[in-house]
């Protein structure tokens, strides 16, 4: 029985230490911050890839020839 009481006191003391005001407000976990930063980096890479492909597509289809002026003019 004394061993059970000693274990109970040890557990309650440790829980009181963990719930102390100094340790209560520890902010967010760094894991969520890392996940957000990784998501933003993947999003940025995706946007840059999309913009690069659009620019390359435009440059490939642009022959550099000025289209002729339609006949008749604006008159």
C-alpha cells in the first residue's frame, strides 16, 4: 500500500509541475509551423512552374511576324 501512495503522490506532483503557469502557455507546436511553411513552398513552386510554362508556351507560339493590316482601313 505505501508503494501505491508513493506512486500517486509522484503522479500528482508531476501533473502539478506540468500544469504550472510557467509551462502552460508554450505557444504552438513547431510541427504545424513546418507544415505551413512546406505547403507555402510547394504552392510557390507550383505557381512559378505554371507561370514559366505559360511564358514558354507564349514564346513558342509567337513567331515575331506582325499581322497584316486588314484591307479597307478605318476610313
